[in-house]
């Protein structure tokens, strides 16, 4: 009796038998895993498909065999191999997806920040066509990256984000190179000496003088050595560069004077002050630029550099001139004459 009671108790404590093995469920799981792995882990997907084929053969053999000729657990073992390979592949896919998601969370804000900066820098006077094109490509790649991310294709999103940042860096480098000379001690010393001499001349003569700060896009008017006005100015489309030759759309730097005052039919830009560009220093610079390959051999220094009206466009757009709003041009024109000093510097 006690022995029988003990056997019954053990039966009650033992776990229930495992559920019957389901070939359709195992087959469905294997096929789903193979499809999921095909893009990122093609070799593993092919392995799962081979194991699926082997498991199908083993299952068919076991089903066709007479009961006493069957090998218990053989079919289940074949399907377990399918399950193990699929599970390993899916686990790796999840790990990669988590890593891609973390990478995207890191890249997205940096990408957007750099692309916005590249868009702004590409509009700077002096940035070239290559950089403008790079900024456009950066914007395009950033849009692709966000579209891929929205579709859950994070690996492709990260690749596009890196491309957007690479194109942005092309713009950043050109912008840094363009602005580097505005911080050079030698240039600053030269420009400040020009401004100081111009202001001193205004003070001595009791006359007006004009100083243009290219970097800050400001035109300053002095009278008898005192600044009486600071006006917004617009430059050439490549205005921050030092003018080397005709057609380069750069605004020159140097000490000049007004040689002609234009109004009415004499100018297409409302009113204008023509300055004596090129001077001797400009001609010498152009000759050296041709010798060094910085200017075309058949080029000339250029001419017809003016301070003129029709400005206020909010961008640098002239062929090398300095543009003011018509109202500001009226102010400057009324205080100028032939001979009025005009000094244009990088910055001071």
C-alpha cells in the first residue's frame, strides 16, 4: 500500500509531458526566419533553408517508415537544428538592429545640425560652386536618411546620414578656409593701418571718408575723423575673396577714391560712386596672380567697381561692387564728391 501511495504521489509531483511536436509550426517559423535574414545575413538564411530541406526529408522518411523502423526523436532533432540556426540569426539581427538604432539616435541630431550649418555657409560670399553643390547633396542625403529611418531601414539611414555629413564637411572646410585670412595678424594689421590713415586724412581735411568692412557687411561714413553713420552693405557674389581678376565677382580691398558720381541715366543702379579700381597695387596683384596661376592668362584686373544703390536684397549679389539701399545711397551720395577717400578692408 505504501509503495503504491508513493508512486501515485510521485506521479502527481512530476511535470506534465511535453506537448506533441508540431512540424507545421516549426516549418512556418523556419520559413519566416529565412525571409527575415535574407537581406542582412544571406549566408545564414541559406543555411536555415538547407536545414529546412533536410528536416523535410527526415520527416518524410520517418512518416513513410514502418512503426518499428522509425528512429524516435530523429525528426524532432532535425527541426530543432532549424530552430537553433534561425534563433541565432534572429538574435544577431536584433543585436544589429539595436546597434543601428543607437547609432541613428546619435547621428540624426549631428546630421541635422551640420546640414543646416552647411546650408548657411553655402550662401556665404566667396563659397564656390563645388561647395554649393555639396550643400545641396547634403540636404538630399539627410532627407533620404530620415525617410529610411521612418521605414525602419536604420542601416541605410545611417549610411545616408554619414554621406550627408561628409558633403557638409566639404562646405565647412571651404568656409573655414575662406574666413581664415580674416583672423590673420598680418592682414588685420594692414587693414587697420588703412582705416587709421583714412580716418586721419578725414580729420586733417575736415572732409568725409568712406570705409567698407567686408566681413561685417558694413559701410561707415566719417566726417572730420568722426564716424557719423554705419550702414548695411551687400558685396559681390564672391565678395569675401580678394579680387584677382575681372569676372571673379569678388569685392576688392584697398585704398581708393571716388572718380565719378553717377545719377539718373548715367547708372542702372539708382545712384553710384565709381572708384579708381584698379590702382597700382591691384594691377601688381593681378600680374602676380596670372604668374602663379590664380588668374587666367588672358584676364585683366577688372574695372567699374562702384558703391551703388538697389541694395537691401539681404544677400551678396553684385559683380564686385558694394550695394546700399537707395535711402542709404542718398545719404552717402550727398556727402561724397570726386576725390572722397574710399577704403575697403576685409575687417577691422
